[in-house]
């Protein structure tokens, strides 16, 4: 991939990087592009939170699990040892200051405060993409940062506290530290970059893909490159996770590794076309088949750029392309797939495609390319504004408050319902067995197998209120024996679309 990032820009050995490379005076305009695209990303994320119910209401299942786990942590319950958590604890540690704040302002306002941090994450991610690619010139910078700012999955994932944008942030920070332009940096850079990548792995294990790519790029210089990078990765992952591993080594492995393997082999596989629509950022037209054409188009542009001349692709180019392919392959494995998963591919795809397009555009067409890219960015931003304008979420806090008194022991199949109603925390010891991820707990214990049923039976016995979104969503294995227990020991109150079970005598 060749680009316009200086007339004298050369590969190692003195060969010119592109026959079309123009001279660019200064970096002021490049940084202005990065700043503008970062503000677009932040503005879109903020706009989402202004829509009805989006700041305080129920918008996702996962955000309640993540923030709920942080709340449990600051109240003395350890993930893995005291409750199931199916990913490493990095995000919970990052969210713990807000969880601690919830003790003073309540979980509802603390959740809103955490959501208000996501526009900043969105902006920083775009800034890091721009900083990584800016040495390739204005066109590549505008394309890369612009694609990151308006990539649908990335925009959607920053409306609340989800893992993928945070995972992107630490992977991009690691890449910025590791790479000095087109090549890998020195030992200190590799060590520090490895620490960032290691912490990304403590947020979500998917960070292993770019880590493996960089590890291969470090070869064959084991002592000079691979060793410091691997050392940094180990430090970055071990420091936040080791205390939890020591507290419950078997449970940590079972939750984080074994349970995820179960999810890969699960039933109800999401179609390829649906996944590709999210992974390419394309519209789900023609039942997603348009996404196949987009994926082929992206691949053709990247391959054309990498084979355009006889010069070997740089380490930076291989990192972007191999990480994109690796992440795409990873997200094809699990039977289940959710739209926000595709946010993880956004930075690598943006860098790979932007670098490829930028290197294929000759210098005489540079201004035309910049104009087209700017118009495309404006159009995509306007489309996001149109779509976001119709978004809304339900806020059931008042309905739950009317049935469940403050401080009561309640258990829900969606923790966010209780968090946004300030009913998540109870002084009752062992309330609901501290279950924080109902679906994760169910699949961890074998779905409807006797072990899972026994876990939920015990949790029901230690709860006075149950808040259920549905009896058939699979989050709780409501087999006949559990349904019979509910009917015998609880009475049903229907409120605002929720099923609230109140223990007899309360």
C-alpha cells in the first residue's frame, strides 16, 4: 500500500515509496482532519444518549452485566469466586470508580455517568486511528479516521457501556506505541505497547488476534523484539487478572475459557450474510447479500494495493490486513453474533482500507479524492443522524419502584432493569446468590442440565422478588420444576411489560 505521505518517503533501502507521492507541507491540516473526525464520533455518541430513555433506560443486556459486576466487586463480591463472569475482569476494574460512586448517588445515576464516558471513548478511538495512519498523508488519514468515526457497529456500541469500544481503545494505544510509522519500534516501545495489548486482553480475549499478528511480525528477532513485546503483554494481562485467578483458579478457567468454547459450539447460528453486513458496515439490503459484494470489494482494493509494485508490504500494512482478516475469522466462529461485536473489526478495517485507497490514488487526483472522501463522510454522518433520531429506549424504573421497595432482595433476568431502578444492591447477605449475568450463569452450568437448574433453584430461594422480561428468553432455564417453585412460592404482578414475582408474605 503506497500513499502520499511525502515525496521523499522511502522504504528501507532508499527506494521511493510511491511515484505519485506529493510534498505535503506541515501536519496542521492532518491534525485538523483528525480533530474534526473525532468530534463527529463524539457528537454521534452524545446524540444517541439524548434520545428518549437512552441515558437512563434499558438499552442492552450486556451493559447491566458489566456494570453490575463492577458494583458487586466494590461491595466485596469477587467475580469467578462469588459469581459467574464469562470474560476477564479488565472492564470491571475500569468501571469500578463509577461503581464506587454508585454507593453515594445510586446505581441509576452511576450507570448514566458511565454511559456519558462512552462519547469520550468514541472520540479517542478515532484520534488513535488518525495518529496511527497520519504519516501516510491526508487522504489516508481522512479515510481511516472518517471510517472509524461513522462505522455503524462502532457508533452503535458507544451508546452504552459495552466492551468492544474499550477493547479497540487499548489495542489502538498498543499499536500506536508499537509502531514507529511503517516499522516496529525499539524494545521500550514494544514493551509498553505489549502492556497496552495485554490489558486489552484483560477486557476481552479477542485482543489475542492482533497480539499474535505482532508476535509474528517480531520474528525472527526474538530477543530484540519478540521478548520485550511478549513480556509487556504478560504484564498487561497478569496484573489485573492474577488476583482473581489466585482467588478462584478453577472458576476463572471455567467461566472465561470453557464457557466461551461452549458458546462457539452453540445452536442457532447467525447467517453469514448478517455477520458480513455488520463486519463491513454495509446496509442489510437484499437479506445481507450486498455485504458479500462489499467484502469482495474491500479485499480487491487491499490486494491491489499490496501487489501494486514489487516492493514488499511493510510491517504496518501486514498488521492492519492480517488483524482485519483474523478478527473477521474469529467473529465467524461463535454460533451467536451480536451487532456490537463488529465494532472490534472497525479500526483494523479502517486502517487497511484507507491505506490501500490512499496508495492507489495518484497525486494529480489527491484533491479530488479528498473532496469525495469528505462528501462521503458528511453523507454517512447525516444518515447516522437520521437513524439515531428515531431511537428510543424504555425506562421501567418507576414501575419497578412501585412494586419492589428500596433495599429489598431482588433478582432479574436483565440486571440493567434493577440497576436503572436502584434496586440492584441489597443488604441481605447472598441475595440471589449474587447472580449478575443470568445468561452467562445458565450456559456456564449447562443450560437446562440439573446443575444449572439447581443453581437457579438456590438463587430463587434466596430472593424475595424476581423481575423477568420473558419466561422463554433462555436466560433462566425455567424447566417445569422451577416453574412449579415459582407458582408455589411467588405471586405474579405484571407491570409495564415486565413479570414481577413477589414472594408470598411480602
